[in-house]
C-alpha cells in the first residue's frame, strides 16, 4: 500500500482513492447544516482536504456541513459518504498545510 508523509514526518498508509494523508484526532466539534441548530459531533481524522466525523444527529447528505474548529473561522464542507453515524466530508476550500498542523496540535491538546 502506498504511503504519504505527513507534515510532522510520520507516514500514513493511503487507501487506493485517498490522495492526502489524514491526521488522527479525537475531538468534540460543533456542526450545523442550513436550517438546523448547532450540535456536537466527534472528529476522528482531519486532512487539508477534509475530515471524518461521527454524529448521532442525522445529516442530510445533499446539504453543506459547517464546522467550528478552535482558532479559525467556520469551515464549510460537502458530505462525500456516510456509514450509519460516520460521515466523510470534503472541505469546499482546502486548508493550508500550516493551518492543518496548527489545528491538529490544538485538537490534540484540548481534544
């Protein structure tokens, strides 16, 4: 299996269709969709292009998702897949690698 080097020098195995490495994190985040209230979800991984989260709130896969992460503005994403309570999402605008590393450090510190 192909591997990709993360920013901090660690390597992560890539699946056949994954183009960027994901950082493993476990943190509570706030999420909303249009016409809904803010609710909590658990972020399990994060990359420059997207994230995976677990939510007990059912999400509409046709609507954008807005997440709040520490220290940055609200980010919008599109749901690409779901499996029961797990959702894989792609950011509408990729994160800069330095922003990703900052977020990973913060989430691991406070997660």
